[in-house]
C-alpha cells in the first residue's frame, strides 16, 4: 500500500539521513513546510508549546494513517481547563501533496535522528 511505502521508504524508515548529515528531498521539504505551517503552534522540531501538544512524543505511537487523518480533518480537544483546536489542512494542496515529507521530518525528529542546524538535502527528488 502507499501508506506502507511512505512509512518504510528507507529500510523501515520514512526518512534518510546521509553520512554527511544531509537528508532526502522529501524530509527536507517536510521540514520547510513544517517551519512555515506547523511550527507556530507545535514548536521547534515538534516539541510542543502552550498552544499545541508535542508531536515529538505523539509520533512514537501515532500511526501514519492517524497522522494523515488528523492533518486533513483537524482535531478539537476539550477539557476542563481549555479547548485546543487544530485546523483542518485537507484543503491545503501544498500540505496534502507533501504530507509524506512532513511525516518523515517529524518521525526523524521524534527519533532524535536529525542533525543540528538547518537541514540540507541531497539525492534525487523522487527518492
């Protein structure tokens, strides 16, 4: 299935980190989109903030399918202290077409696999 292909592109991982610290194109692009669209609420490398939960922790147990559904449909979480709302990105073509890369970036971050500093990519764009 395409979900399995997305999740297991590189020896069971959705991302590739080369020996020089560069990453595959999809992971790099995912990091850029995350920085533009997700960072403001979910924080640096998905570590969470007062506005939104840590994706760093969530990606250890959240399936790829649930990740896609959450991004596409949004989520509302209500408890006695507050209400948190993640907007739906299902109509955002750029996000939805590059969701595999965002997922790959967040999985690499949650696995503490990312090199420090701004990511750079190498290799083919279609890898």
